[in-house]
């Protein structure tokens, strides 16, 4: 049975930064309160012309470059987002088109902030089954579009960004070693974006009632998160036949420093084994785990051979964890692939397909 290795990684974070002091000019809050209660100092906010697909494409191309893999070699793209570009079509398809992943099946997984864990596990299972060889997983957010910038209990928490992994099959042991996924829909209303779906289709009332903004029972989510995070990490470790002593790094979902501290206490692990960057990004939902992982790799903290645990929680309610052995790109004699070069080809291909569809439409109208 092949193993599913993480062989490529990339992130894309919009440049504009919104500090706590900036927020204090918008709502009744202050830097000290936000830092003490959450650990967040600033977050990045997408420009008007940046969307989940824009950030997702940038992160994907970087991940493919690290893996030295052409977009045309990808079999499967799974995107996960709490702020998808549309209800449908899937953001994964927009990314597939823009990077020129001509043979990939592409779809979205919705598991809110746990999405990246679920998506990585699903892609790893497809590789382990032998069904596919190369997968691209993306967590991408412009959650700032769904924030009520007058609600200080939510708008201080979230930020925008994207992260991507390439997963590849290899006979060499390593890669994703175990994973657990959990859900509790009885807590669906504790963290919810209620408007725009079939229950509350967009209309004047839903706009008036702020139903198109993230709504949250912060205390309930806090209690839930502190209960499940350490437990899920331990469960995934048990499944891999490992203990916390075998692990070099824990990469938790970056929602709140205090939640991470509670998980560390539960696991009886020092905080310096946790990768934490919540102070600079806030909660980037599905993108938070890959952004933290990629930064830790780039800083030389996570090294080849390290055992790591990725652990997340979020709306749904959902939570999960996975254990991985970090192995890096698969060595290959192949020439250096430049995935960005495929973008021109992807644009032309997309344009031609649209043109053919248009001409087909005109011709079929004549036939009728
Ligand atoms: C949101 C959260 C930071 C609030 O922290 P808290 O310690 O529970 O704070 P409370 O809601 O009890 O509020 C305490 C006080 O601060 C006030 N307050 C709330 N938000 C504030 C803000 N941004 N700035 C200043 N004061 C604020 C409250 O009104 C309250 O005032 P009161 O005591 O006069 O009523 C915390 O509950 C949390 O992190 N929850 C988890 C959220 C999360 O991670 N969501 C995403 C999951 S993927």
C-alpha cells in the first residue's frame, strides 16, 4: 500500500495588515484586551480584487514548485474554505482552471476551520487506496468579507490567507501516519454563517438581520475547543502507535493563544513544542494550519524526519487531528518544473473552452 507524503507546500497572505489599534478606531476595543484574551496583534485583510481562488492559486503554485510537480500531473484537488468564492461552483474548480490542472477532479470540502485536516485526510486516503498518485489540498479564506465590522466579539478574531499542500504517493514509509475526524452537529448554531443558504436565502430581511455575517457564541466555542483539541491530538497519536514523546511539533489551529495553552496542559507538553503564529494572522480558519506549518518549515523548525501533529476545531461543530512524518519533496532526476509557466497555457485553454462553448451555443440555437 503506498504512503501519502507531504511533498510540497505554499502560502499566500494578502499584504494589507489590520492592527489591533486600527480595529480600536472601528469598534469599542483596544490592543491590550485583544492581546490578553486572544494573543492576536494583527491580521491580514484581502484587497478588493483578491478572492479565495486568487490566494488559493498563489499558494498552490508555490506548493507545486516545492514538489517539482506540474499542474497537469495532479489527479485530485480538494479545496476547503469557510468563505468560499460562491456557494457553488466549488472554489477548487476555479483554482483547477487557473493553474491548468487539466486532468484533476476538483471539489470542495466544508468542515469550517477543521477543513484542512479533513481534506488532507481524504486526499491521503485516496492515495493510500492506490486510486490516485498526486493531490493538491488548499485552505483559502477571505473571511473578512463575512465579518460584521461593528461586532467587536467576532471581527477582532479573523484574518485572510491561504495555504496549500501537495500530497504524493510513495513506497517509502512516512507521510500521513494517522488521522481522526469528529463532528457534533448539535452545536451547529454556536458558530454559524446563517444567511445565503436554503434556510435563509438572501433578501432584505436577511441583510437587515446581519445573517450574512459570522455569528458566534464565543464562550461556548472556547469551552468546546479547549475540551477537544488535546484529546484529538492524543487520539491520533494513539492510532499511530505513538506518544507525545515521539513528536517534535504540534501545529494547532490558530484561533486563540489561550486555547492552545489549554491543549498544551492537557498533553503535558511545553509551549515551545507548539507552532504558534496567531499573533500575526489571527484566525485564518481553513488556512491557519497550513500557514503555520509552512512558516515553521521555512524557519527551519520542522525538518525532514520530524513527526508532527496537526490539530484543528471549528464550526459544525467539527474537530480532528492527524499525525505526519515530514519527509519533504520526493527526490527525482526530473528537470526543475516551473508551475507558474503553466498559467499562460491555463488562461489560453480556459479562454478557448469558453469560446467553444459560446460558438456551440450559437450553432445549436441556429439548429433549433
Ligand atoms: C471571543 C473571546 C476572545 C471572548 O473572550 P472572553 O474572555 O470569553 O470574553 P467575554 O465574551 O466574556 O467578554 C468579557 C468582557 O469583554 C467585553 N468584550 C467582548 N469583546 C470585546 C472586545 N473585542 N474588546 C473589548 N471588550 C470586549 C465583553 O462585552 C465583556 O464585557 P462585560 O464583562 O462588561 O460584559 C473568547 O470567548 C474566544 O476566544 N472564544 C473562542 C472563539 C473562537 O476561537 N472562534 C473560532 C473557532 S474556529
